[in-house]
C-alpha cells in the first residue's frame, strides 16, 4: 500500500516537472502560455485547501461584489463584473465538493422549482424571439437570479450566518450612505455614476452611490435600511444603538429624498414609520407627539427643511411629463402583450419592440432599446403569461409564508423587504439586472424559513 502511495506521489512530481518544461517550451512560441504557471500553482494550492471552506469564503465575496458592480470589474470591460466571474467558480466548487444539502434545501424547493420554471419559459420563448442575442442576455439574468436564490438557501442556514450577513450589509449600507451625503454636498460622483452623464438642473447633486442610476440608489437604500436598523438595535449599549438608529434614519431619509425618487420616498417613509412603531410602540407614539412641534418648526423654518420639502414637492408634482411618458409606455406594453396573444415576443425582446413602436420603425442597432419601467408587464411581454405566473407565485408564496410564520411578531424586516421590492418592480427601468433586489428577496425568504423551522430569529 505504501509503495503504491509512493508511486503515485512520484508520478505526480514527474508530471508536474514535465508540465513546467512544456510550458517553458510553448512560452518560447507565445508568452501567453506563461499564464498557465500561476494557474498550475493555484491548482496545487487548492488541492491542499478545504474546498468547502473556499466555497464559504467565496459566498461572502459574492455578497460584497453584487453591491459594488462595475467598481469590481475587469478594467476596460466594466460589464464583466467580478460577481459574474465568481458565480461559475462557486458552481465548479459546489460540483467538486458534492456537498449539496438536499434536506435543508427541501424547505425552499417550491421557490427553486418556480425559478427553474421561469428560466425554462425564457429559453423556450427563444424559438420565436426576433433577437436571440437579446434573448440569451435575458436568460442569463434569470439564471443569475436562480443561482443567487440557490446560494442564499445553501449558505444562510443558521442564525450565526444570518447575523454575519446583517453586519456585512450594514457596513455596505453605511458606506453607501456616507458616499451619498458626500455627493449631495460636493457634487462629486464616482466614475460610473449617471449624474456625470445626464446633465439636468438637479443631477449634479443627486446621489447614486456605487450604482449608476439615482433611482436604483434610492431603492437600494430603502431595501437595506430595515436590515441596518435591525443591526444597530442589537448593540450591547442600548442608548448607543438608539442614537445610531436616529442618525441612520435621518441621513437615509435625506439621501433618498435628494434622489427625487417617488417610490424611493414612499418605501423609506413606510419603513421608517413601521420600524419606529415596532420598536418603541406606545412610547414611540408619545415621543412622536411630543417632538412633532419641534420637528415642524425645524422643517418649516430651516433652509435644510425647506429644501427637502421643495424636493419632495417637485418629485410628486413637477413630473407631469415623466408620468405621461410612463403611461404611454404602459399602453404600448399592453399592446405588445395583446398582439402576442399573451405568449410574449420572446425573452428580452420587449425593449426592442417598444422602441420600434415609439419611433415608428424597427431599428436593430445597439441603442434601439427602451425599457418599460414595469417588471410585471415586461415579463408578460417577454416570456408570456406563463412565465409571469412563475414570478408572481414567488411573490405571493413569500407573503403567505410570512404571515403563517409569525415573524411579524418579532420584526417587520421581511415585510418591508417585500414592500420595497414590489415598489422597485414598478418604478425602476428594469429589476432583472438589479441583483441586490433579488438577493434581499432571497434573504427575506431565508428569514421566514428559519422562523418556520424552529422559531429562530436574527
């Protein structure tokens, strides 16, 4: 037995030696072959490391990268996010470890089946899609969503991991919050911000954080806020947590209002009120009543308060043209749905069809792309009523399980995630590419399932 082990070890050494010799010979022909050297060294290291541990570390890296997007991408190829590179690596490690916990995943089986159903519907719709390139792009995004849900269900299987996730999200939220405040006060933005592209009377001071669009930023802050608030309330020093909660809430309201996002304002408004009354209950009512005169004076008579009122008023009353344009888009989306007999025009092809209806002719150029600003109508237009039912079922089951679990007696966080997700689905240009929204929805499902399984809370 020992001789066989020695023989295998010796054979590996000879193969490794020959491998380096071949790389050296091929490198003389093309220097690109030398890239195999670090890959070979990495393979040797991986053999000595626990693959399960690497996969767990990779999950946390994926969590961070999905929020940072283009700022963690291949230089010069900003669409190739690090997040997109790590997903196949995680999948390969999962296959190598053969450690799929089917027993634990059984509680999430209905969600995985529905997502797979949506993916299959998208692939089938490619048969009648006008543009297969747009179709494959659409299918890829649905695959991303499927895998995001899977890794959440796979890794977030304990109270400790969920607590760690809350801490990571709170750090990301805090950095984004500070960045938003800096953008508002200085007019400085990160390189991939749309505020550097769209020049309007307000864009210079509209925050975008690590995202491209200011509306995306507003909804991201709104959906992360309940988690951040929950995390600061867990501080050992109670009064420190309350003070941080107050600062966090005021700054979040400030940056979200500064985005001029109507749904963002409504979402964060609902979240702040619900969390406040959940946390302080009757004392909260008394506190609010006693502080209301001071808050009223501050808002009405300070330049800071006046500015926020002006922004909120402009957002809800001075967007008549925007509202009319959106109503027109909805009418055209309904026309596309009707003309396709509710089967859809093929995965990812609605933006091209929508653009053709707007300009009066079909343009196959890369810029001939108009999003519908309504995920649900776009889904029916893309992959038909059947695909829409798959996504709708996920949202409905989420809500049913939330009320059945009794989680609302502990915390409103999963409900606020659901509300903000719904708001984003009818407010943003598209949510298919907004990974943070789907990730938070999957996190909400994990919270609910943990409560259903054993009354565990985060």
